[in-house]
C-alpha cells in the first residue's frame, strides 16, 4: 500500500493510543502525589478517588500534608519555601483606636498678624506670599508720617535735658556753698535746707528728661530710625515662619489698624477632626494620635489630643477634636484632608497577636498555632479590640503560644484543599 494511504489509514488509531498512554501516565503521577498526603488518624493514604492534590509550588519531598481536621504537618523545607514566620501571642494593655477625618490648619498660638506701628506710605516690599522668613528679617519699609514729629520732639527733649542738667549743676554748687557757710556759722540752717530742696528738684528734672528721651528713642527705633533704614519705618518678622497672607502694595497709605501680612510657624500644626458622639467617651486631652494624609500613604505623623469641644455639631452629631501634630519638615500643608487615629486606653490587659496571623474559615476568625517544629493546629478564636498592627484574642489562644504570621494564608489554603478532597 502507498505510504501516504497507510498514514491515512493508521493515523486515527495512532492518535487514540497516544491519548490513552498520556491518560495512564497522569493517573500514575496523581497516585504518586496522593501517597504524600497521610492522615494522623490512621496513617493510611486515602484512595486515589479522594486524594489530596499537593500545592505545585511545594511539590517536593518536603511538601506539606493536611492531617486530621484541624491539624497540618509541614516540613521545614516547605516552611522556608513559603517564607513562614511566627510570633508569640503577647499580653499587652488594650488600646482602642478611634478613627475620624479632619483638616490640617494653623496652630493659632504660632500665628502673628503684622500691622504698621504708625500711619505712613509703603516704600519697599521685600517678601512674597508663601515666603519663609526668619525672626528679625526686614519684610517692608515705609515712610511713617509721625516720624518727623517724633524727631522734633526728641530734639526739644534733648535741649530740655541740657538745660535741666545745667540747673542741677548750679543747684549742686549752691548746696555745697551753703553747707560750708553753715559750718562756719555764716549762714542759717534754713538756707541750707532751701538749697537742698532746690538740688533735689533739679536732679528730678534731669531724670524726667532722660525718661522722655528714652521713650522717644524707643519709638524711633521701632520705626527703624538710626538703623540701616534711617528716616523710614521698618516692618520686621517677629517669628520664624511662612507668609500665609499678604495684603499690601508699594506706594499705598497704611494705618495702625491695617493687617498687612500674616506669618505662621508651621513646625507644629493643628488637625481638627470630627469625632462621632458614640466615640467621644473614649477621647480625652493628652491621648496619642496618628495622622495620615493621601500625599504620604506610607507615613504616620505623631500628634497629641489638645482639646475636645464641649458642643456637638447638630448637623453631623460630631464634636471637634483638636490634635497638635509636629511638622518639622513642613510635609503637612494647610487644608490637607487627614485621617486621625486616636489611641484610647481601654483600662485593661488582653492577649494579642499580630494582625497578619488572623484568617477566615467558614466565615469565622481562626489562627494557626505552632504545636511543634513541623506541626500546626487551627484554632477558632473570638476577637476583641482590633488595631492596625494587632488584634485582641478574647478566647482561643493563651499568652505565650506561638502563632503563624507570614504563611498563615497558605496554611489555610492547604486546610481547605484537604477538606474538599483535592477538587
């Protein structure tokens, strides 16, 4: 028969026999894998129809095997393969976490609103909105209308001082002569008393003129007279901070009641959070708080509750809680939305495990407790207070028992895989 005809005639049986051989090989492999799964109850491998499939990632001589209903055996090699880790259940002071949303704002105790010291005309503005300034830095100069008047008053006061000093010197000399005359009996004691009173009044006049000159000099110094900008007023930054408001332009007239700019020290900010009424009994001044913002998802800013409002907002049934938060690098910006977590002590101790140890089986919380180097037990637990990093175990695990953290999900998967018969 022709070779091509023979291929056509034999092709169908050949393909069928290959499929049969592949199926037999697969059954043999499944039978060999099933031999690895042994139950502690009898130590006998189940029948091929109900065999447990071994997780492909762990398919080796060290693969885990589900045993009994709530127990697992996993070799040390398999534990290393999945990165299994554990930690002891620990007793600690239970702290509830109250969560609320808030807004970043000024620390009102670190905000300064700058006004001119006298009416005048702005000459030179040296800062812009958002600028960082240091205490003592010149912000602007202006021509104070009162400056010329103060200068004239200072000149008059200095002249009066010179005249008072001359009078005091004359009174002192007259007093000295009166003392000498009284000593030799050439003058009456009444004359000495009169000269003494004159000298006292002259000295008081000198002190009064000194005080007037000092006051005028201080006013002039506040205007900047005698400094690098003599002849004009100077606005200086009273604190280190950021210019968050600027309301002045060169050449305009300003008066003492005009707020020209606002400087805020943002090294500490206030986060105002709205806490629901149901959580208010747990919150008090002095408690620790952690603040998170969307701009820094992996960062928590440490703060402290500074104030809890005495009145609720009737629209939201919440109370305003103010948290003071350190902001040394300026990462927190004004008007940022924030999530606030306030640590509220529950006043008692409890057994806790890391949050990563908790799993759900049949809708119930469970953990896996290490019973030996290669042996693990599933435990149904009753939960208490939950935190971001840990969870309280009200019942099911004792303090000091070791629970699986990393790798607990893989143990759960193996347990459920065994329960379903490897399907």
